[in-house]
C-alpha cells in the first residue's frame, strides 16, 4: 500500500485522512457458466487484488486516478456521466448510480486505484466495483450487509454495463475467506464457506494469461445466456408447462428429471447448453463432497471435466485458451484446470501442486508461444494463494 499512498499524496497532497480497500480477484473452480441460470457454483478469493487508497471529498466531487490506465475520472456526485464504452471509469460511475437508487450520496472520493495480475478472467470488474462501493459507503456513512453489497455490485454489471451475468463474481469477492471454498446456490442465495481440510494436499492456483483481451459485451457472452433460456423454454414446452417471459426464464426452472426425460428431443446448440448446465451442477455437488474429504485429486479431475464441457457443450473457448487448457491438462502437477471467467479471452486457471511450479512454467513457455507467436511477449504465468474477501483495511 506504500506505493498507493505515495501516489495519492503526489496527486492530492497531504492533509487527507487516507484509507485503503483491498478487493480480491477470484476463481471459480467448478460451476462454470451456470450462475446466470441460477445454478450451483464455487469460488475462491486470491491473494491478488484490486487495491485503492481514498479519502472523503466533502465538496461532492469524485476524482479517481488508475495506475493501470491513462486519464482520470473526474465529475460531481450530482452529475454522474453516462456510460462510455470501453472506459475503465464505467464501474465507478455505475457504483454511484447503484447506491443512489436507495441512499442519499453527498460526499465524493479522491482515490488512486491499481490492480494485480492480468485483468481478463479473474473478475476484476466485480472487484473494482466492490472497492468503489465500500469507499462510497464509508465516506457517506452507509451501512449495508454483505448480501446487499452483492446486489448493488450486480446491478452495476447488469443494468449499467449491460452484461447479463449472475452473482458468482460478486459473491466470491465479497464473501470469500482464506483457505475456504465458497459453495453457493445462485437461485436461493444460500452459501457455505468450507474450510480446506487438514488432510488435503498442499495447493496453489496457477493463472496463465493468454495475452488476449476483449470486452465481454463484445463477445458471445449474452448470446449464450439467451441460448440457455431458450433451452429451458423448449423443455418446458415439451413438458406442457406454463412458461415465463424469456428474460425471466432460467434453466434452473427445469427439474433434473424433466431434463433427462426430454434431453434427446432438444435441438442443436440448445441441447449442448442444457447438457452443460445440468452436468456442471452435478460436478459442483460431487466436487463439494471431494473437497470435504480432502480429495484434491478428484476435485481436480472434475475441473478438467468442466473445462471439456465448456469447450464442447458451452462452446465458449477461443484457440488461445484451448491451447493453454490442453497444456495444463498434459502437465504433471496440475490437479485440474479450466477457463476462468466467460472463456472468450483472458486466462486459464488451475489448482496445482506447488512442487511443480517450475515444470508448469517450462511447459507453457515451450508450447504456447510456438503455437501463438503473436502473444509471445504478452502471455504471462502467475501463481497465487487464497486470501480473504473484500474489506477496508
């Protein structure tokens, strides 16, 4: 935090009461692409984070400088600018608008923010939004619960940014605890934090950044969400059920028994989307049992199965990520791996035996640049451990 403090003083001067937010990045070992269909998910928070130094601005101005991106966002709390496509400050603007729906916001913030690790695939958008929300609540004397904080964060993604995602990213970021696996039912919001058993083998998380970046709203992300909803509609039609409007429909509305009764009648890509959803939910349940037993080998195999289904059934991969996934799958010391995030760009994550770090790096270095030379100078391999959820330090 010393670098942030120095930058803050350089920009805003001395005499401010400076506070700090640490908002972790996250991975989803199991439960890929099902949160937006009210499915079952898991999450872990990493020791990599979005960090922010901030102070209260009594005049109502918001002035935030990013250490990763040029320019700053500067405006008055009464006149929040509109969404600017591709601009890093959109999440700041959305956070203010989300809170203003229910609270009187009079104080702004002066802030300097930075992130660790590559941005794509580790839900930095949820992490940075949480950081803004925590700071804005603090300077305005607003007390909200963690579950409410998740919903204010989710509103920014869905209503301001325009991404039709679920609550996995926000929930893992806000609820996570060190050395715990979060298990959540996205339909009910019920969750469980499961401590790493004492008999579980040592592990760390590998993050392999492809070098490829792309905004999710410019990918097929929202299309996949709609395809899942149509799949639910089709099954409900076969079962003579009354259907809701498409925007309110989820695959979780369909029982597992009903799905298997009609699965062979579902056409084309809709059959694939439904197959991924129902098998992924089962993998989550099986994975929770393996985790509680301390069986990281079995847990890892389920991650590989999740990765395969993401490629074959959910069709979310890109050539670069598929290459990384296959490298990790073939490398000793990797318990399990899959795409992280939406899987259209960004990174692959894996749970690994720390004794094999060097071999894993060498395996990626040998194979990835050879197949994708355009990213030979931008791909990166990181290792992380788990850590706690977002908080004001």
